[in-house]
C-alpha cells in the first residue's frame, strides 16, 4: 500500500472554474481574484483580504506596509519553516529567534517578553499544524514592554504597539477564542501551497482590519501597490475605455495572484467545510489508533479553540534522533511517507551564519529530535490509516 504525505484534493468543481477562466480570455489578476478576496474576508471575519502569490509574500509585504526595515528587530520562533524568519531578513531588519517552551512547539512567552526591545517592531507567531498560537499571552508580553515601543511609520503609530503578524500558513479555518483565528492577530498570513488544506497550487493571502484611524481599504491598496510594481492601476483597470495611462508611485515588487489560481481557491473554499470535517475525522481516527502507545500527538482542540487539523505532529515517546530517523526509513520501506516539522532554524546553515547556535535553543531541539509527522490529507482512507498505524506500532515494537 502506497500512502503519500500530502497530495492535493482537486475536484471537478475546481477544474470547471479554471476552464471558465481560461475560456474568458482573462487569466491574470482580475475578477476571480477579487471574488476570492471577498469570500475569504467573509470566511475569516476580517474587513479585508489581499491575495498574493505566497504566504511568504504576504508576510514580507506586511512588514513593508508597516514600514519595518533596517535598524528594526522582528521576533519569531526558532521552531518553524524558514519563511517565518527569512522575510525579516528580506526587509533588512534583524531576525530575533525565541526558543519554544519546554515540551511545546510554540514560543516561550517569558523569553518572548525578554526579547522585546526598543527596536522591536513586530512579532511573527507561528500557528504550527493549524493550532493557533497563544495570542492573548503574546499580547500580554507586548503590553509588558509597551513603554519601549518607538513607532517609525503611520501604521505603527496608529497601532501604538508592536505588531502581531501571524504566520497562519497552516491555520485557515482554525478557531481561537470561539472566533475565526484570523481575527486574533493584526495581520494573518495564509498559504495556499499545493500541500495546504486549501490550495491554489501556489498562493497566499493576508487578512486584516482597520488599524486605528487607517481604514482597512486603504491598507488593502498599499498591498496592491506593493504587489504590482507600485503601479497606480492594475491590468484590469487599464482595460477600461480610455484608462490606459498609469503611474509608478515607487519601485515595488511583483507577487500578485492570478485569476487561474484564484479560481482553484474559489472551488476549494466552496468545499472547505467538508474538507475540514474530514480532517477532523482523520485526526480522531489517528488518536484512537495510537491511544496508549508511544505515539503522542499534538492536541488539535481545547477550551475555546480548534485547529485547522493541517498536520498530524507526534512525539515518539522516549525516542532519540537516530531512532526517529530509522522509523521514517522503515515507514518508507512500507510505502508510507512521513516527515519532520520542523528542523529548528538554528540548525540550518543560513541561520548559523547569522550567529544562531542550536545549543541556545534546547527546548526546540528536544521537540525536533523525537518529532514525527504522519500523512494527513482528505484523500487518505480509513483503511490506509489502519495500515499505517499497524505498521508504525510494529516498527516501534
């Protein structure tokens, strides 16, 4: 039996919508992208959503919209994928990494509070596996150091504190404080990459509300300018009668979403409640199959919150790095694809070159050395889960 890690779940509905776009003669940013933005804003409970070509672009453009750059600091977790931190380097700010709490995949709040300085302009929490970060605790840590905050842009001034930019790449559809988790941060940045719960093949989005006296619609226009060369009109606006002329307001970037990919997203969003429901069933099945074993899964629900059930992260109790790696190889020999989320950033060459040392992040390393991520996707069958669990438990003895 072959069990892939995370294949995309594409139905005839998505194919139909893409065909409509291809036949329309308009395939780049246009009506479908705008439709997806409106649908996502309604789904997320926010005033606006700006669709882009990746979550990485969403995070980077958020930093740029906030005016964050050289001389500033931005804090994120040591236990994450590189995109959470690389965007900080892209804008010229200093990357500040914080270790996880003991036995946790999430930043240690006390260490986070201690890391906030006068130069700190934003924090990028990570919703790992679709589980929302503790945004109340993060806000409390920010408030403890409120007197240190020095704004250097209009958005920062209206916000009046360190910005919270959620790396919500995994968590579209998650619930926090009984509301859509996208409402918990100042900006929530989603990924629609091929392996995500909702895919546009490649794509991303940022969700947000008004910031002080600056309306969300104005912030949206800033994202549009940043994502399309600083051009005063997009291609669709230029097609209107006599509206060819445009201006370049500043030399910006190119990371807009296309209508082809937006059409996939519209189809996926129509199906998303059912896709999430199936993911809930799959996690429940796994939890039953691994009860009373060495396989200890990350919780996907709690008081007032529910994850998007994006990844099935587990800790192999008592495992050392060598055993975990051997388990992955043994599963592969049985046709089962498994993964690790994540190898901490201080172990990566790029971040070692920035001066980080994994010895300073012992909690992150302890989580990494025994972490095993199992396939979790809506094409996975109950039969495949039964086979996978039986093989894994046999490998573990």
